[in-house]
C-alpha cells in the first residue's frame, strides 16, 4: 500500500474525508491517488529499506 504526503492546502478523499497539508495518507483513502500525484496534490513517500546488518569481520589467529 503506497503512502503519500498531502502537499496541497487540502484534498478530498473517499467518504467526503478532507485531508490537510502535511497529512500522511494511503492509497486506500482515494479512488485514484496517481491522478492526485500527477496533479501536484500528493507526494509519494518512499520508505527507506532497512539495511541488513553488516557481518562482523572474520578474525584470524596468527600462531607464532
């Protein structure tokens, strides 16, 4: 499910809901969110993928 940030003063959604600038909404709140993105009313939020933890460096023992 895509998430968006409202960048217009207000946007009407399903069920006569009104979202104001700065609200975080999902694609379920609108009939066609892509049209609102293309029109400059919504901005898609890209969720940063969590980086996999780095493996600890392998230790090598030096025998003398």
